[in-house]
C-alpha cells in the first residue's frame, strides 16, 4: 500500500527535478496535485480501484482547492526551462483565470455530488473538459 504513493510522488519529484525557479516549482507541484487527484477519480470510474465515495469527494475537493490557488501560482510571469506554461497565460490572464475558475466550480460540484460510481463518468468528462480547455491554449 505504501509503494503506490511513493512511486507517484517519486515520478512527480523526478519530473520536476532541475526546476530552479521556486515559483515555477510550486505551480508545477500544484498542477501535479490536480493530476494525481484526477487520476484517483479516474481509476475509480474505470474500476481499476474500488469505488469510495468519500475518497472521490475528497479528491474532487482537493482539485477545487488547487484550482482556486491557480491565480496565485501564475500571477507573476515566472519562467524556467522546465516549465510547460506558455507565455499566452500572461497575455490573456483573465481568460486563463476564467478557465481555472471553471475547473474549481466543476470540482466543487463533484466534491458534494458524488454518491455512486455512476456519478464518476459524467464528472470525469466535465473535469477533463475543464482541464483540456486550459491545457490546449496555455500548456506546451
């Protein structure tokens, strides 16, 4: 049981190794946290791990909390060679923040509405749309 979280953390740490800018590292870690919580919900939706409504709601709440912090993490136009953030973020910051808020709203809804495994598919579709709408424009 301890091996899986360790491996997940190790892969995140490895992916972010070499990042010299502390602000960029913090936002990369926050985005990774969103990704890890999304994976947890996705694995439940696919039946890869047992459905746990409380864990699904907690994962969605964590996504919402990280999404709410996105404006803070990207407020300053900080760069690093390892960053995947495109300069378009700061050229169209209001749209970027709008998209982060949309993710927060979807995740907040999931954090209170998930009751059964059948709730996860539609929830994952909405999460995926919110993530893709931002990544398509603002991430390498």
